[in-house]
C-alpha cells in the first residue's frame, strides 16, 4: 500500500537559507512547510502535525532548543534534526538528549540533510518513501557530488539509484579522471549502508608486500614490525562499503583471497589461525578493461564474474562536452569558496578553447585547469590566454563560434560544439565514423548531436555518408 508523502517543517530565521533547504527537499519529493521563528513553528506543528522537523538552534525570541524542549515535554516531537552555524555542540547534545534524532553543522551539503532526514523518518517509523522517481534526472545537474546533465550522465544516475538499493558487487569502468570514486560514494550514500563506513583504497598505490596486511589485517608477530594486532580495510568497512580502485593491479595471490572473502563473507588476518566474518559491499573500479586482463591471464576469470555482478561505465568528458559549462561553473565556485578567489565567470573565447580541447585527463584535468586559471587571473573573468591546456587540437579550419549579443556560457558551448562537428564533417567529406574519431567521441554520440543541432550535410558525389 502506498504511503502518504512525508511532511517536513523547516524552521530558520535566515530566509534565503531556509528557502534553499525547502526547495531541495521539495525536489526530493517531500511536502515542505516553512517557519521563520519558534512561535510560528509551534503554530504550524499544532495545525499540520508534520512528520519531521529541521530547526535552527539559534533564533531570536523562542530558540530552536526551547521549541524542541516544549514539544518533547508535550510528547509531540516529530522526527527532528537540529541545525547550527555556531558549532553549538553542547546545545545540540541537549536537543538530542530531549529526543532530537540528529544534528547538522552549518554549512552542510543538501544531500547530507536529505540522508539524515530519511534516516530520522525511518527510525521514527514514518514513511520515508518520498524519493525522486529514478526515471527523473536530478535537479540542476547535481547528483551526489557529480555534475552533469548529458544523456549519458542521466542514464548513469538512474543506474546508480537502481543498483544502490541492493548489496550486489559493482565494477565501475572509466578512464582516469572520470570520477569513479565519486560514483562509488554515490552508490554508498544512496544505499541502506549510507550511515556505515565507506572505505577506499587504491590497489596500485600500496606496495604488494603490504597489500595483504592492508586489506585483511594482521596479528601481533605475524611479520617484522607487526608489534600489535591490526584490523584490515575489510574489517574497517564492516557493515559498510569497501571501494577497491585499480582492482586490476591486485596480485594473483591476493585475487584468490579476495574471491574467498566475497564468496564466504569472511577474511583471515595475516598470521591468524581463524577467520573473521565480515559484512561488506565491495565496489571495484578500473581505468583498464578488466576483460582484457582476464584474456591475458593477469586477472582471474572467476573473480571477474564475482565482482562484475553489475557493471557501470563512466563516459569520458570528451563525450559529454555539453556539460562543460556546468562543470566550469561548479569548479569556479568551489575554487572561490576554498581559496578565496573572486572569479565571476569565463569569457566565450576561453569557453571555445575548453570545448575544443580533447581532455585526456577528463574531469580531474578540467578541475586543475580551472583552479589554476582562477588563481592566476588578473581580472574577475577568465580569458582564453589564462588557460594552460595540454595539447590543443581542434579540427583544422575551425570557424569561430557565433557568440552574437549574448555572453551566455551554455550558448557559447552549444555554438562551439556545433562548429566543431561541422568542421569535422567537412574535413571528412561527411564520413561520420571518421568525424567521430576526429572529435574523440563515439559514432552514436555524434549521431545524437547531429540530430540535436539540426546539422544537415549533403553527401558528396561518389562518396556516400555512412
């Protein structure tokens, strides 16, 4: 039987922040009420009896703590999360002692507020089903720390939402710098294990002689310098998620032990006489095709099939250039916040260079380029000369983008991408397969973009388009 949509009351005297939080929760499917002070909150609670309450502790007049105290005394306290920008942990602890479910320290991520709200509702026995339908793309191009609205990313978001609910092992395939760890974290954050540990390890970054101890732990005296018992990462991730990056670099001997851990749900510390039971969801990733390693005899086939119950593929940045404007805006804002720079945007000429670039290092490279440009900029706008790119390689004879009267970055991106596609098709006499190779995207993606931009090119005589 379908449950009613949970009602959440957001109480904050900072109108802009309260509205932002309310809009996010509404986008997640909750019914949201708002109040700007404690007395208004009590009136709304008496009238509407909301399922949950998010309330700021420090407000003029009736404080958040006083509201929580009164509701607890009257046995009317809903699932409650208290918020504070002043690090008021003692006040927060008092609110939790009175019956509040959790505490959020401002500033916090909206996704964190959503997750804590769902947990509080679940613990209170209230329906927490109000999640945005998986078929709908996330609002404003944001999804658990990932940024993008391209069709390939929306497909990936839906896959994550669907897969996260189950405990199946997952393999994430994608080029270096595409954000595979972000996807692993999204799988964890959207899963029932979200409030349990997330542990990540790069299998290529740890010397082979230490890797077994790192993964499975060791006992005192198991080897030189083993002066005490030590938990491994499997035990650290117990009841949570273990992310094994660059899984193809795991030695064959350890592949056998990993297979046993996955099949039996137990591990054995180095030097131990008995096994330890563990409950861990394993998510693995690789920038190199694991199937190729299997064919080469460098990766166990049985382990591959045990890991790859679900396979997710991350598109490279060159195949989702329409996300560049959104990503640049995101990284500029992050750099401004983290380093104190004051960059307001990127001019169309700079955006044209960014769109034309091949991005071999993917999103990680873009983040580095944007941060460097923000730090080195002499003005509040990043210009083309302020970008330090690697190998600029746009197709030859690239016409300038039609910027027109607007300085809209999305408009500049679309016009530049259209120009790139037209130039590639001209150079290859309309051969879409060769044009896709020049552009660094798949033929299927090129076909989609040709249709999207309404590009029409007649096939030359004697040389039909494919």
